[in-house]
């Protein structure tokens, strides 16, 4: 029996729990296919160490904590294809954070490489003066180790996936925080590293917790239509099997349902019901081809399929000739079945399929064995550049990093014909910085296909670009408006920061001179009063404007004169602040006024009784919506729908500011919301709708706008409702009106 510190492991776990733990350990060994006895002994040593280190610890669900690192290791092996070192690190990834063992202890027992990876996976504790967001600092530290070992990120993705799988035992605040982090950072990162199955499962689980009703409805609809879908697929693939067999190709044909989150996303973007999403599944053909024959075999397969079914021309994708930047290779086509349904077909070789499923680990396995090079290593290089920029705080870094998680890409060429991959909608300045930071900072324009274009020119796939430079050029503020890559934005910001520091220093020197000339005491209070009088946001902004000539000595003299006349700077009001209120108050203002009349519409913890509650205008929550509270910097509480993209961004950075919020059962308040409609115009349409809303349902309408074009109409109605049930009932009744084809709530 294994023991450490003379304490038997058996005391910590029941017999059933030990069987479960050892069964999971055996599953990991089988999935890893590691036969080397030395490597297996190292893995066993790490397993025993983790078993002892986490002895007696349990998760929120009540299960032994050690099952979590074991599940993480299983994901690393089964879904990513990692081996010995990664299994050991997965076993140990929480030891330094949650037990009395240190990184030094791990280094002594398992070596420097393992200790370095585990250190990268260990969360930061304590307060960081350079950032308000501990989450951002955590993520930055994890990624810093990426510069040395990409396995840190791969293990972290496995860790996050298992945490998402076991999220039901956490509080609602934790569920929102972890789900937001996952959707904003971890799922896009998994996609960028080619881990499509992990990315899809993460997104599905995010939807499950952030929009449980949508998740449940789509799941039920997929289950209820499974038999019909399977019958259709079998009839669809039979002719393909016959043709490919005749061609002498070795293959297997798989099919999968589109992920629940992608179905929901399509329903939202297209504003359609589940039944109107035509590509609910995809057929995948995997060819058993040697590397030297795989491309021609893929094209032969494509030709064979299009001999049977007519392809949709605008849905063809060739990622074999030019792979995606994350290494993904395949041919995609959408064809019309004999029964009149569109079906997506993916064609790839065994090697391509392994890269598609296991991402970076498989990409590394085949590196150098194919002639085609991917942009994945180049992308990792760009990330390392951002990581090495110590001049940015964690939140700036996080924003820069997110810019690199693009999925839509364009392919561009240098004058020498070298190919470069950039995000869609990149400009000339993005391309310039992708070559080198010095090229970017001195760029004045470009030649595209021998035509002169400015720095803000948007690039198209296939463009061949020559950057024009000048030694006198310096980055400008307006460049930030059309740069979209993290590399360009980071380069511009660094140059602007350096320039700004010089100008601020000059502004401080000028202020000292003016105070001497005017015989003034430049105290801290004097400067603060002066900044407010002129109407500038901060003292550093004031010095910058003073140094750049936007604020002059006469402005300071005017302040001194007015101060003497009025005896107090507080008598002076910045004229720019005298803007009158708009005739129509915003939704947030209206709700604030209503809450003063009836502040108990929401249930919050007693410690927030006196907090100012604000309904965020970005998502217009109404009673019945799933909502979350977010503590703002001024201690007010903003109420967001859990599906709100702005709230998602806030929660991914400041998860500790989330509080639980619940609607009361009944309330007398009316909340402003809106619906949009499309359909066929007809005589009396508006009258019929208003009759339903005002007459039959007694709804208070704020505005009603309809435009028509060629017998089609588009309408928007803003109205007051008491809760989500009333809004859904309104939509249901208006759908019955003849001519209304599509109707949905406006976010």
C-alpha cells in the first residue's frame, strides 16, 4: 500500500472510490499506448504523488479531488494526443496551488521541465498592483510559459474542459464567471490550436449554463429528429460508397450533428427557427491515403461526389491547397441531395483528420513530413512577441491576445511571393507590421498590384503588397482606427506611449516655467482645479495637451483671472457640460426612475440594499430573463442578461464582481423592449397589428415604424411589457397575422 509521511492512502478513500480512481488511471495508460517501462514508471510515480498530495480533498460535487487531475490527463491523452510529460504534468497541475507541496518539491522529484510546465499552470494568488483583473493576470502567466512550451496551453485547455463538464455543482456566480472566460478566451484558443472537438464541447457547455432554455430545446429537437436524420444520411451516403469503392479508394464515411451552440448561433444570426437550419449535420469522408497521394485522392473523391450530387458553388472551400493558419486541411463542399436537402461534405485524409481532431500535437507529429507548411508556428511566434512586451498591463494584453484568435483569414503575398496569413478586413498597416515592427512604424503607403494605396486600405485575399516607408514617418493616433491585428496595435501603442511620455515630460517643464513666470504656487490642488476648469479628464492628459501646444499659457492666465473674480474654482462650469438632455431619455434612465418608485423588483443580497441598480442598455433585460448583476467601479450594480456580449466580456475579466440576481415573482413595473418584423405587405397590416397590441392585449406602444419595398415590409415596434412571458405572448399573437414571416425580439 502506497504511503507518504507514514499516512496510508486507504484512510482517505472508500473502496469504491479507490476502484474508480484506479480504473481511470488504467484508462489513461490504455489510451496513451505507452509501452516503455521507464516512461510508465514515471507516470506511476506522478500518479502516486498526486494521490497522496490530494488525499482527503474533495470537489464541490463531493467526489475525490484527485479524479479531476486524472480526468484532465485523460483528455490530454485521448482528445489531444499528448504523451508522458504531459500526463505527469496533468496529474500534478493543482499540487502546488492546493497542497503544501511547492514547485521546488516538484522539480526535485520530477525535474525542471515538469516543474516549469506545472508552474505555468499554477494560478496566481495575491493582489497585483498593475491590474484590476486577477483573471487577466492568471491568463497572462499561463501564456507566458507558452514561449517555452506549448503543452502548458494544451493541458490548461483540458483542465478548463473538465471544469466546464462539472460546472453544475458551482454557484451561479461561478458558473457565469467560468462560462464567460471559456467563451471569450479558451474556446477561441482551442479553435486556433486546431482542437475543434474541444472547442465545440466548450461552446455547447457555455450555452448550457448561459442560456439553458435554448440548450434544452435544441437538444430535445435533435433527439426527437435523430431517427429521421439517420435514415436520410444512410440513403445519402450509399451512392457515394459505391462510387468510391469503384474508384479503388480506401475510406471510411462518418457523420456528425452540428454542435448545439453552432445551431443556436445560426438561428440567432439568420433569425430562423430550428426547423429552418438546413445543415444540421455534416458527412465526413476520411481517406486511408499515403501522404504522397492524399491530395489527389481528395480531389478524386470530390469529383466522384459531384458526379452524383450538384454542388452549391458558393459553399466550396479548398483548405488543402492553402491550409488554415491553425493547420486545418480539407475540402468542403455542400451538395443538393436527391430529396432536396443541402448536405455539407468534408473530405480529408487520415493525417488531415488527426490534425483536425488533435490540433497542435498532431501538427507537430507530422511537421516536416509534408510539403505544405501551416501558419500555426507563425501564429505562436506572434503570440510570443506579445508576451515579451512588458510595457502593457494584463487587460491590454488580454485584448491584444483576443485579436489574434481570428477565424476568418485572407492569404497575401510579399513582392518575393512569400505567403502571409492575416485576419479578414486587415489593412495595409497590419501587413506592414506583420513583416517587421520597423517596417510598420515607418510605413507611408503601399503598392498593390502596382497601384498606390493608403495605409488604411483594406486588403483582399491574393493581393501582392509592397510596403513603402520613410525614415521620417512615425506612428499616429489614427492608425489605431484601422489596425486590427494584435501585432500592429501593440507596435503602434508602444510607439505612441513612448512619444506620449516625451510630450508629457515637456508639458511638466512648461507648467513649471509658467508658474514661475506668473508667480503661482503650483500645488496639487491648484493643478486639479485647473484640469477641471479646462475640462480635461486627467492631469496626465493636461500635461500632454500642454506639451503638444493644445493648451497654452493664456488658458492658465484665464483660469487664474476667473479664480480671483469668483473666489472659487467650483463656481466655474465647463461649458461643454451644459448639454441638455435629449427629449427621449435612454432605457437605462427610464428604468432607474421606475426603480425609485418600486426598488424591490429584484432580489439581491442584503449588503447591496443601498446600491444604485442600473439596467444596462446593451441588452435591455426584463423580468423573466436570465440575469446577472455586475458591481461597477462606482459600486453601482448593472443588470445584464446572461447572454449579453458586453457582460460576457466583463465577466471574463472581472469574474469576482459578479453577484447573484433574481426577479421577484410579480411586479407592477413596465419595461421598454422592442421587436422587429419582416413579411409581405398588405392593406390594413398596421391597423391589424395595433388592434392586437393596444386593443386586445392592452399594450402601451412607444413607437411603431414600418417601411415597405416591392410589397415587402420591415417593421420595428418598441413597447412596454411587464415580463418575458408577456413579450413572448405578444410575439406569438403577431405571428398569427397574415403576411408576417419573421418576428423576433431586439437585443
